[in-house]
């Protein structure tokens, strides 16, 4: 039975390394066992690898994490009218940050060190366009997920957004 992987495109994009491992496993199985597994199966294997990486016991969370990554990435792309260079190391770091952020969001584990964040003022001034984008993300998350984005997370997310967008525009 061949199952269609509805998240194949997102899996290839957001979990590229894991997808390549899944593809390698599928190619190996097809060669050694004479099977005809498709790239959909490689995507399923990749999601299991991500599940292990995130130390998650709930596979449904991985689907939800992927959805949150897609939503945030879309906000960034539309805000800056750009596409991501998915081969860029900054893109990989951005997606990695979003994976763990989305997992915290879904588990309602808020990242907040409860101290005055002087770094936020510096980041706001230096990366004002990225900060404005993160405010859109904050409003979206509050509206859709009832998740408050605290200052510490705003700082980290702003820096990641700036890097991924800045490196694309320079490249």
C-alpha cells in the first residue's frame, strides 16, 4: 500500500537533512529488498527522525510544529517580499529555532527569563524591519494560538529573521 505524504513538500523544505536521510534509507531498502517505496515514504521516515531529534513522543506534535513553521515562514516571506535560500546556513538555523519554538508553543512552555531585557532595545533599533515582522508574528500567535510572545523570544526571533532575510538579500 502506497500512502501519500501530505507534508512531503514541507518536510523537504523544513527538514532537508532528515529528508535526505529518509531518501537514503528508501533507496537502500528499494535496492536491497527490491521494494518500490516512493519519496513519500522518505518523508515519513524524515518526520520520525525529527520526532526523535525533538525528543517527542507525540507524532501529532511534529505535524503541528511543521504547520507553525510554515505559518511563521509565510509571514516573514510576505513581510519582506522574498523567498528563502534553503541551502543557506542561516535558513537552517532559522528553521531549527522555529522547530523548538513551535514545540514550546504547542506545549505552552513559555520562554521568559523575567528580567529587564536591554538587548531588546538594541535589537529594535538595529533590526527595525525584522522587529516589525516579529511583531506581526507575535500578533498572529496571540490571535491564533493564544500564545504570548515574551521579550526574550522576540529578541531571538528578530535576530534569526534578520539573519535569514539579510543573507538572502546580500546573496
